[in-house]
C-alpha cells in the first residue's frame, strides 16, 4: 500500500500482490475455522484487487479485468462487506478507464448496494463513483446530485478505524474527483476551485494523487481559455513525480492534455516548449 501511495501501479507491485495471494490460498489447505477461512478469502481478494489496481494504473485494462473477476469470487466467499465494496469501486474505476459508462454505472450501483455503504464514509465513496459514472454518460444533473450526496455523507462520517486501503479517500480525494466530474460537466471554474482545494489537503506522501489532481487543475485552466497558465500547471506534474516513472493512467491524462493544448494553441512558443519537455520526460521514462 505504501509503494502504491508513492509510485502508483507498477509491475513489481502486481507480482508481489499475486505472490501474496498464492501464499494465502495455500493456507486454505490447512485446517481452520470458518471465521479464519473467510478472513483468508478476504485477504486473497485484497491481494488480487491490489494487482488489478496496479494494472489499471498501468493501463493494462484487460489484465485488470481478469483480476477483478477473480476478486469478486474471493470477496463473495469472504462474506466481508468492506472487501466487496473495494472490489466494486475498482470495477467502477476500470469502467471509467475503459470509457464504458454503462459498465462503470453498474459497478458503482453494486458498490452502493453493499452493506458497507450504510457507513457514511463508505457511502460517500460509493456515491462519488455514481457521480463520476453519471458525468461519463453525460447526465450532469444526476452527477451533481450524487456528488452532493457523497459530500454530505463524508461530512457525517466519524473517525472510526477502517482498513488501510481506505487511506486514500477523504476530503482531498473527494475534491479531486469533484474536479474531474465538474470538468466533464463543463463547469471549468468550479473544477479549478475543487482542484485547488484538493491540492491544499493531499498528504505529502501521496505523490501520485497530487500529480493527478494537478492534471485536473491544468484541464480546468485550459477549459477556461487559459492555455499558457494551464501549460505551466501541467509541467509541474513532472516535478511532482521527479525520479518516479509516470504510471500509464497518468501518461494517458498528460497525452490528453497535450492533444487539447495543440488544438487550442498549436503555434505558440509555450506549446512548443511543452512538447519538447514532454518528449524529454517520455524518453527518460
């Protein structure tokens, strides 16, 4: 989890997760109570979901889907609501990366149907995924309603003990996702405000999260007709990720920004400088 916080998805993380799963499943061959067996299946689901998430971040989406289908089985055998919630949230993320809004929506609805979603913290996590799915499908009103519900739910969440994997989610991540949703909805000024709010709260150790929120800030500025400022903002992503290769998901975002920038301001000096910087960073990776 700490490696993922710092660097995001990478091949060695996927390998370590699958090796961990193999050890856990081997333990199932020994005698154990039903409670212990369910806990082992939950752990197998966790390891498999980490492998899937690593593939999502690397943009190896077919491999991620295979892992998530396996995770669903293990989560079902574990009968653990929070583990099931994690798997469905990741399925919604995968649908988003595939640009399959209907698959994304179905997974988000499954997450919200989990018993874990009765807890306001997990309920917020599920509802913001619903908001993102609605925005992907172009239903800005439904997206705004679900986003508001996610914000209300998080405001009601207590400080109870939760699994380590939930550490990424809180006010900073919700604001980051709100920026994505608002950018999709064409509300660039509000998206910029949410991106700034997110960046003010993201913990220092969440290097990748800070870089992703910075991407959303750059898109919001570009969408407001400020290409030079947006380019300056986007270039800071390379500084934030200094010394760490950009995960595939982030490279895709940067590529999308590059395309939109050259559509808006193709012959400017700052766009040419950006293209040179991007080429250098890509070749270094």
